């Protein structure tokens, strides 16, 4: 069975502080990993992804995530957040053999001034 | 360019009535197709996914079914709706040569009364 666990449901953080959102997965086959973001009253957008190669991937707006195969994790980090980063973040895992795409329960990030 | 159409945007149906939600994709061939239900605090629950015509994998035993009569058409159905079927339903597609990223429709808000 495949599952995705986001360990934090809500993360309040002050502006310019760092943030880390944790994601762990389980799968019997190799996987592709994704982080999606959903801003208030909007649809889901891809933030970054890991398919192969370098285990550290970055987005254009300062987020990064590192694939750790031994710990089956794909944690998302940003060294300094902005008010505009307030959103819900979803970790997702796609099986490489049949492309089953499963999502975690989401982490709500609220950035305060 | 690739687009995904999902309709209707909102739907109010009485208990016991049938349901048919349709999703079509344009601009790509042989996509992987997905139906999700999004609920607050529970993320995106995968309901069905399909890697080809007539190939449907069901993830959650429930009052719903899915069909893929054409390559780029995915239909979510029910013969008799329950109150618990109320929710926000999202259709999505992906292909590996687009990096496996899932692209989402605008969603259908279903209220069963």
C-alpha cells in the first residue's frame, strides 16, 4: 500500500522566519515526489518535484525540498517566509509503475507580520 | 496547449438521485486520469485513477463509480447519492513526459440535500 503522511496540520510562523514542512511516505515501488500549494480560494499549483537525479530540488520562489530515500522523506523548507506564502501545502507521491498519485492531508502555513 | 474541462462547477442534488460528473482533457494523448475528493483537514482523497481506456482502479469502496469511455474522458457516477457524498470533487491528469505533474480541473462542489 502507498501512503503519504504530513506530520503537521498547521504551522504558524512569523515573517522572515524559516519554515519546514514534513512529509513521509511509504511505497513498495520507486516513486516520484511532489509538493503542491493551494492559495486561498485558488486551485492547486505545482511547487516543486523530484523525479530523479539530484536529491535537492528548488522552486523559483525560494522553497527547496530534499528527497531522503533511507528515511522515505521529502521535507519542504524555506529559509525566510513572506506573508504571501500563507497557503495550504500538499505533499504527493506517484508510483513509478502505475502512476497512482496520492496526496497527504495538507499543512496550513499562516505567516504573520 | 493542454487544458482540462470539468463540469458542472456546482451541483445540488437530492438524496437518492443519480450523479454524473464529466472531465475531459485536450491537447495530450493517453493521459493518466484521476478523481479526488477534497475535504478540509483531509487533503485530497484519491477516489479513482485510470492509465488507459476502460482501466479503472478504485481506491475507496463507496457509493461512487468511474468510467473512461474515451482516451481523454473520465466520468464519475453514482446511481443513488447519499448525504455523505457531498464534497468538492477534482479531476486531474498527468503524463510522464510532462514530468509527471498533475494538472487539475476547477472542481465541482456537490451538495446532496
